[in-house]
C-alpha cells in the first residue's frame, strides 16, 4: 500500500492543471478514516516510550539472561538506543501511514549494521517481545495499524527475509 505522502505527491503530479477525480481522492478518505486512531496511538507510544522499552528489556532478560552480553561486554545501553530509534521511526510511520519509507530509510540501512554485528537473533526476539508489550499500551484498533510495523522490523532486522 502506498503511503499517504506518496499518494499526495502522485496526485499533485497526476492532476497538474485539473481537478482530481473521486477515484483519485479515495486514499484521502481511507487515511482520514484512520487518522484519529493513528494520532492517538502515536501519542500513546510517545508518552509510554520509556515504559515500553523497560518492559521489553525486562522480558528479554527473563527469556534470555545473557542476551546483551557479547564478548564479555554488556550491550544493553546500545540495545536501548537502537530500540528507541526504531520505536520512534515506527510511530512516525504509523502516524503518516508510511511503511515503505520506514523500510527504505531506516530498516534496510539498519539491517546491514545488525547483520555486521550478528544481532539478528536479538532483533527477532526484541520485536517479538515488543509486539506482546504493545498490547498493554494500545487498543485493538491501534494495534491493527501498529503491529505490522513491528513485524516488519522483526522480519527485516531479525534476518527472516
């Protein structure tokens, strides 16, 4: 599915000098139908960011106590910075209905780094657990829009593609 911004850009180019047809405007109705849910979810994620990260961290340590120990180093602080970045970009992609840009600008670049450090298992587990944690912060309608972005993160960063 094309993002809201991509659709607007295409509409502007396609309708240069003319009015848009009802068919060409359909994406606006679809987006506007979900914008309040997207905004509400974005604000909830923003407000609960630290709690979400802490819950994921705690669950990861329970499931795999040595998950952040690499070569005798504790990489939990690095994990936290990286995970906050992905969560923030995910929330923005949710707000703008822009999973393609999220994938192209962050996830594919970040995938290279995670693979270089052999962190796919950690990423897979992180975004699996984050999907579980999000059920405590978002309602069913919000989850329907947000979980696919976390699954995309898990799939790309976890090396399942």
